[in-house]
C-alpha cells in the first residue's frame, strides 16, 4: 500500500537506475567508430568558370521547363 502512495518516486528512482546502468555499460564512442581500414575517396575535378556555370544553369532551366511543359500537357 505504501508503494502505491509513492509510485511516482519509485518510478523516478527506477528510471535513474536504468539510465545509470545504460551509461555504465556503453562502450566508449571512440571504439565504435574507429576503423583501421577506413576508405578515403578523393575527388579531383576542375572548377567551372563563370561562363560554364552560366551555361549549365541555362541548360538546367531549359530541361526543367521542358519537363514542366510535358507534365502540364498530360493533365
């Protein structure tokens, strides 16, 4: 009967014990992510000039407009 009166306190203490046990049993974060055979990707490419960027945007807009027109005619 006394436990029912103090159920909230018992619940809080139980949660504290669960979280403390979980924290104590966790492996260090460094061991989880450290892999000796980590692959490295190197991307080597030239940057676009201002003219190439502008032309790329124009081409992208034309493609987007053509797709929008094709979609709107189907509706």
